[in-house]
């Protein structure tokens, strides 16, 4: 047991009570040194811990920005998406206004399929009403995505799209003598929330004087289709030559091979100004399973439609004879 009456230094009894601490001998000095190193070690460990805390995110003395000042990943992604969407909208070009041609069937020059019950349909291969004749040819899905430039290029939901084109022989229903009593290859669909309409049809012919094409008109909604004056856009979709060459090599399209060889996109009287830069369809599929022709159709309701009237005179090919 330690004698409480004996003098101590740093908690240890002095071997020579009458001498100062520095004269207590080697054994006592070594003990003092060990004690001080222990304290220094504890101090050093604490300092290191403080230093690490200062450099660690969330440490009490760190300089990492708080969550309130650091953009979240979601916010950054949303901002980038908005910027990309704005840039994409700025690059959109309004679909060129083109003539409806001499065979529109919209009432602008007599024949009017848009007044007939049954015209709103997705499969336009067959006639409806008094005839059920089906047009023959390589299957083709026509997919149009309508965008509203007045709303920054957003999908144009709820607008009515009227599509029509010639058959495998180059004839237009309701006009050409051979199919005057038919109304096939004509129909209307209303765009969905994504601005998309799809029609099931057949690949049209190339008739004399025109590049292979599909006509379409856009109306504000389904209730407005009975008056051609209501349309907000009229244009045409051009079909790519490589797919035309493949399709026209099949049975039933023989005359189209000859007609296509006599014309180019740049010499066509509709697409020739820019070789259908904004109207050339993106194609997928093949002859055996059918093709899909897709086109984005930016429409600007702030501009006045400048075309779409049906010209007088005969058109080229079988449909215009």
C-alpha cells in the first residue's frame, strides 16, 4: 500500500523525498518519460481524428457544401432533359405544305369520303359502305407522329389525320375509272397522347410523273374533318428509293419499275425543291412481313396553311387518265 504521507511527482512517489524530481535517479526519469509519451500519443490520436473529421463529408468542421446548396442528381438530370428538349424543339421544321393533288376526296373538288360513316378507321385496305373490295399489295404500316410547334414541339394529341394514296396499279379510289366506286386506301385516325396515328395499308405504286408518295391532312379534331377548310396542314410522305426498288421487284408492281426509272426525288414536282428533306419516311421491315413507314410531322397552328387546294387538270399515271 502507498504511504499517503510521502511526497509524489505526477502521481508517483519520489524515491528521494529530499531531492528535486530531476535528481530522483534513472529509474524514476524513465517512468516520467513513458508517462509523457503516453499523453502525447493520446493527444496525437485526438488531433488526427479531428483532422480526419474535418476532411470527411458530414464532419462537423468540414467544408463540403450542404445538401441545400448542392444540386441533386435528379435535379441535374431533369435540367439536362429540359435543355435537350428545348434544343430539339428549336431544330424542328414545320412540315412543308404541299398540294392535296387532284384526288383528295375531302370535298374540296367534289368527291368526299370524309362525310361518310366508317371513314374513321385504322385499316384502310378495304372499301367500306357499298363495297368491301380489298386493295392488294405488299403490307405497309403508316406511322405519323404529329408535334405541336406552338407548344414547343410537344406531342399533338387529339388532332385528326386523314391519309390517302393510290393502289398497286396507280389508281386512286373515287376518281380513277377502274376504281371509281371504291373508297379504299382512305381513312382517318385521331392522334393518341404521344401524337401518333397508325394506318394499316399497302405499298403504293409509282405512277407516271410522280415519286412514290402518301398524302395526308391534319385537322384540329375529328369533328372538323367534314369541311376541308378546317385543315391545319396538308403534306405528303415520300418513300425511299431502296425500299421502292425492293417492293417493285415483286409481282403486281411491274409498271412501277418503269415509272420509277424515269423520275428522281430532285426532279419530282412536289419534293424537288429539297429532295424531301423533311418528308422522307424512315423505313423498317421487309417484303415478307411488310414494311413500316414512319414520319415526324411538326405542325404550327400559328401559321396559315398556304397549300392543300386540289389543282385542276389531269394528274400523271393511271390515276390521272
